[in-house]
C-alpha cells in the first residue's frame, strides 16, 4: 500500500497525454485509433485517477504496449478488456460494468428523475382535486346539479 | 512574536464564536435586543480575530519565517512573492484557516447587514453561523494549528508543490472557499427558519442574494480550477470527473437548484420545504467537498493538502452539523405547508423539473464519486467509476434539462400557455437547427453527437435572446416602446438571461472542443515540424533558462498556416530544484476563440524533443461561458429588488 502511494506520488508529477508518443505508435492508423479508444477506458493502476492514455508512468506504458500488441494481433475490444480484468480485476476499467453489484450505480440517477416526476404528478393531481373543492367550484357544481335534477325528476 | 499573537487571536476567535452562539440564543429566548446585539458584536469581533490570525500566517509566509512549521513545510525563500502569499492557503492548515476566515466573515456580514430580517430569525441565523464557526475554529485550534512553531527551525523550507505555483491557482482557493462557505449563510438561514417555524417571501428574498453571491464565487472558482488544469497539467483536458472536481461541482449543482426553487418560494409561496432542504444540502455538500478533498479517502489527480487522520475529524463535523440540520428539518418541515397551486404547464412546473433534473444530476455525481468506496466496503471488490460513467448518466440528464431550459422563463406563473411558448420559441428552434446544420456542413469529420451538441448550444443562446425579445416586445411594438422596455428591464432579468446565455456559450465550446480537437505528437529535432489540423508547428530552438526556483528548457515554437506566420509559443519543461519535480509549461496560441496548445516533452536520444500539439477549437468558450454566468449572477445581485430589505420597505410605503 505504501509503495502504491509513493508510486502514485511519482506518477502524478508529470502528466502529459502520454499515449500519443510516436515511439509507441502502431503503423496502422485504424488500429492505433482503436487502441487509443481502449486506453481511455483503462485505468493506470498506480496513478492518481488517470487513464493509461494520459499517464507517463512505467506501468501505463507497459499496459499500452500490451493493448497495442493485442490490437495488432486482431483481438476485439471485448477480448482485450476481458484479458485486462482477468489480470487486474474490475478496478482496471474506468467504465463500471452493468452488473448486479453496480445496479444502484447505474439505476439511481434515472430512479431519482422517475421519483421526482411521479411526486410532481401526484402533487399536480391533488392540487386539481383541491381546486375543485373550493367554495366557488362547489357552488358551480351545486348549480349544475340543480339544473340537472329536474330532468331526471320522475314527477310530472 | 507575530505568529504567537496570531495563534492567540485564533483562540480568541473560538471564544468569541462560542459567545456569539450563547448571546444570540439568549437574546432570542429572552427576546432581548441588547443580548442579540451583543451576539452580533461577537460575530464581528470573531471575524476580526480570525483575520488577524490569517494576517499573521500570511506575514510568516511572506517573510519566510521557517520557525513556523507550516511555512517550513510549504514555502521556500526563493519562491516569488505571489506564491509565498498564496502559500498561506496552499496547505491543509492554511486552507482550513481560510475556511474559518470566510465562515466568520459571512457571519459578520449577516450580523452587520441583517437589520431588515425579523429579529428572531436574525438572532437564530447569527447563532447558527456562530455554531458553525465554533466547530471549525475548534478543529483549527486543536487539530490543525497553522501557526505552530518548530523547536529547531530549518534554514530553508520544503517549498510548495510546483504545480500549484501558478497565478490562476493562487487565486482559485479564495474564490472556491468564498463559494463553499457562502452556502453556510443559507444553511444558517434555513436552520433559523426551521426553529422559527416560518418560511415566507421575506425569507426567500433573503436566501436568494446569499445563494447568488456564493454561486457566482463558486462558478468563478471552479472555472479557474478547470482553466488551471487545462494549461498546467499539460494534457489539454479541463474536466476529468475527478473526485476533487466533483466535490466542488456538487455544491454548485445544488446551489443552482436552490436559486431556482427559491424563486418559486418567494413568488408563489410554494416548495418552501424543498427550498429549505436544498439550503441545508448546499452547505452539507460544501463540507462533504472539504472532507473528500482534505482527507484523501479518494485518489485524485488534484489531491494536494491531504491528511487522512484529520479526515476522520472532518467527517465527524460533517455528520454532526448536517445531521442536526436535517433532523431539525425532519421534525419541523411538515409544519411549513405547501403553498400556492399551479397547473401542469406553468413556470412552477418548469422550475420543479429543473430541480428534479439538477437533483438527479447531483445524485449521479455523488454516487459516481462515492460508489467505489461503497462497493469496496460492502463486498471488498475494487471498481473504478471514470469519465465514461458520467458521460452515460450525467450528460443525458443535463441534455434534457438544457432542452427544456428556454421554455421556462417564457411560461407564465400558475397557468402557462404551451402553444404560446412554442410560438415564441420557433425562431430560436430554427436558429438552433441552422447552427447544427451549419456545423454538419462545414466541420469535418462529421460527428452526430457533436452536431447535436452544437445545435443545443445554439438553442440555449437563441432561447435566452428570445426571452429578451419577448419581454421587450421587439419587432411587434414600435421601436421606441421596445427600447423603453429594454432599458426598464430589472437587473435580475438581465442576470438570468446572461446566466442562461453563458451556459449556451459553454455548451458550444465544450461540445466543439471535445468533439473536434486534433492531436499530433512527434519526436522533433531542432528545426523539425509537425502538422496539427490546418497549422504547421515548427520547433525553432530549445534554450535553457533559469527561473527564480527552477531550471527549464524553453522551446521556441512558430506556428504557420499556409506558409504565413500565425503566432509564436514558448512551452517549457521545468525542473524545480528544491523538490526535484518536473512540470511542463504549456505554450498557448490564441486564434480567435480557438487555441493551439503546444507541450514540450522530454529530450530523447539523438537530440530530438517530444513535441505534442493540439488544435482545440473554440476552447476559450469553455471558460468564457461560465465567466458570463458569474457576471450574470453578480448583475442579478445588484438588482434593487434583491438588495436586502428594499422590497419590504417599498411594500410598506405602498
């Protein structure tokens, strides 16, 4: 843990978008673009919250090399990410998985909106009902009733 | 001697804060004006005492008095004056002292400016503010004394992290803290209102200016921080969804929601409970931010003044103060009543939707920030929540909010006219569509999300202008009539329009920059060049330079377009001799609203230098937008109707 902190402190010092280094680049631009896309979702494990796309740390460099090699070998993004999570755990990916354990994480934002809108609807409905019961409304309703009553009155 | 006097002043301030609480509460209970007045006097005195302590610490930094532990740990005699001054708040202890300075400052302001508040409410507000002051001053005095001496002073200090030695960052904390702590006034007002059991238009009228002031400061503070990250960290990004950024963003989102709900409470008497809830939440999130940033429970790129053990103390302070506030809320809020009714299509409904979406956005940021901790505590599994999560959750919520935004100000209170709003906004909608189509036609490569985002920015700007057109009846009434209406618009209206306009400007810049930025990197020999977008970047020379406390390689870069010179940049790679850290100083070329951003990297074998260049189109708008928003906030603040008490006096005269 202590070592991780020291490494983190060192790595945090000079942060430049390191992945664009021409010395590391793949010859095929399409493959390079795909690798960069993956880099942005992979955490530099020893850094302070940086992706391997940004970090100059030694480990980030190694991870970039691994990813680039796999991209070059024709592996898909899913396969590469599976390889990384097998090795380093879910922590290595910056996008949390859509899994049961992350249900609250992905669900709550939209749940809050749903709950808020539901509350607003309840309140608007209640208000309309209240409004119908104001004296003025009640009086109008009574008059309507009076006008209607004779029509249904069987007395002739 | 000065340091001792400062330490003494700090203890005095603590005693005065305690007196402020006791006197104000006694004044309230006995309904005694002299006692309450004495409480206000104590508030003012506490502020002066903290200011004296702050001045003492600043003096120690300026004269490089290394017998003061904090100075020895965070300063260096070779540092330029500005950064020696800024060093005062560059450490944990110093920043907590700045926090206390702001807290007592706002307490003194409430005591001094609160003449128009009802007496009971004023006394309870001053008392609550005093209680917050007591808690944080006690923390500073007992757990984080910034003026402690060293028995054996070193000859030289350990210096401030070089990344922090930057003009924008030197002034960033004072703005940020003024914003964070400004929310304490709103918190105190909410507690006082709950104790008094009364929320009325006068109360909301009081909440709004304090929220506006704090919100504007926070906007400036966050923007300065983002700008600093943009040009100092050297990777061209300005927002990383990093825990420390999120910590400052959550109070901002809540304050934004509060600004809007307080309008409903003031004008229509509705949402009183919710407004009080937000008022409590805003400062709670400020304290949460202080805890997250200072404790280091979350790893962050910006974690500088971190201390885990004292983090626990901050967590306790947070839990106790927020816990008390919300318990009081749970107990008293049901008595507040629901206020006026409104139709589904109305200004009230629009503002409620605004609040729902902002609350959801805050919940998202909170959850994204804390979820790794929660998961690790519950199942022991470590996960990361990075930018992709926020892009998938926060962005759609905000997009929904921004699409609805221009309709809000055009809706009438109580019962709005949806058809009328559509009629008034169709030109704005056309303008938005035209902006989007223009982006689609002109900008390459074609990107759907970028085009939609640009259209959204256009929609916000056109919508804000449509609101002004509507208010002045431009193009419908005679020009003289429109002019009279335009000049007669209250400043609050201008403030709102500017804030919404600024948001549109920000969206344009943010979308354009993130979608269409171009990156290029090469290992260049001196005289070599690379292309980034339409620009040709040449490394003319690299010279060694010596700064006050660093050695650097300075690149001479010329930028040309179609063979014609555009500008010159001088990026540096600095080695700070004291700490041994390297930093890069970005070379920035401003081309209209766009930037050419050049970073000089390490020297490689064969005498080449790694040069990275970015073309960041419309990047200035990212920082200009929030600046416009903050100006809008300040203009609103100067509105006569909001100037404290004026409205009530006028009402009495009428």
